[in-house]
């Protein structure tokens, strides 16, 4: 790829409700620690470096940041870092957070929030971010049970002005239909990438038909999830990367963006060089032949 600095505007735009954003965003999960996210013995990140990465992201045109109150490590909180680095916030910056999961101060996971507990989680995000409302809140769930009561609780907070737009995460098409019957859904955030959950291809298409953003997480990490990418990639994927003088990670991001104009990217990193490369992936244009190769890898489950 070109050596000149590429900004997030190269990825194109999408609108979350009434909020226009560049399709390449930034995920804050990896910002608070060195090594695997949520690991008990993880070392906290360098505070100045993390703040620098956030400020550099905005300089590069990133105006969509994904975070959560449960993104923290010893001494570091993603929301607090975002607040410190970027407040007063740029007018075009959209901060998306998620509720449902929770962790106690020692980092141990708590049972997912009940409908009554969701307000406290929303208020905690507001406090940490220094906001009087949240741009987008995703209800993240585990399992296939009904989300109506929990999503309804968030819809009430939306009506009260604490939340501007609602999304859902780790969900099925049935959950989307259930939520849409209660309040508008602007995004679905699910694990997805080359070789990762090809069964979600149809769900991605359904979202596009409804004007709902589809936001893959672990698009680079694949099966590595919280631990990050394994560094082992299929030869055919590496050949595509070489043809563009790009990295495998950039090809993975570009492939997800090619899945539809409603597909967003939220790669996360605490490394300023990786940040620049991730943003630049929004300018990578894959040929139809290359997409066909990557699609075959995807259908074959080649997450590595």
C-alpha cells in the first residue's frame, strides 16, 4: 500500500441513526493492557501511550469509538482513557458502548445485568465518559433467550434522553426482529471475519436490507479472540496481502468492509503503528478474483 498517511475517510461513511461516521473506527478493548484482554495477571498499558493512540486515531479521521465500562485492567479504564484523551469531545465523534456484562473491581465477571441493573450500567458509562447521554448503547447478551425485557429497559432510557440510539451484540436474527418490534436498532455487533462464523453471512445481508449496521468484532483476531491474532494465515490470504504490499490484518479488515456498505470495522490496538495500518486498510480495494479467493477461505472456515 502507499506510504502516504491514509485517513479513515478512505473507508467511506455510514449513518447510525442520525450520526454519520467513517466505516473504519476504533475498538478500545485492547487499550488498557499489554497482552490478552481480561486476563487475571495482565500488565496495565502505558497511560501516556494509550492516550496518544486515542488522539492519533481522531487525527486520522476516526470518529467512531467502541468501548465498555467492563474494559479495564489494573490501573486502566478504557472509558477513563477516552475521557482524558478526547474531552471535550469533537462534535462528530460517536462513542458506542455496551451493557449487559459486568466485572467486579478485581476483574471477576459478574452475572449479566437484569433489566433493573441496566440503568446503573448506563449511568456508570455516562460518569466515566463524562457525558450527559450516550450516543449508541449495545445490549450484549449470551444465549438465545428473549431479550425483550432487557431491550425494553434500554428503550425506556432512550426515551428518557440518556441514550440516543440502540444496538444489540452477540445476537441472532430472531433477537433483531424482537428488538426492532420494541425500538429502532441501528447496529448489530457480532463476531465475524474470514473463516469465522460464515453462518452469519445471511444475517449480515438481513441487516443491510434493513439499513442496520453490521459491526464485526475479532475481525483480525479470528479464533484468537481476546488473545489477538495468532500470526498464522493461509497462504492464499498472504498472497493477496503481498499483491497489495499490505499485511494479512489489513486484508482481513478490507474483506469485512467489502461485505457491504453497512459493514463497519472497529479494530483495536494499543500500538500507534498498528493503528495507522488499521486505518489504512479502509483504502484497500480488493479485486473480484481476490474476493472470490477470500470468500472460499471464509466458507471453508479458514480463520488462520
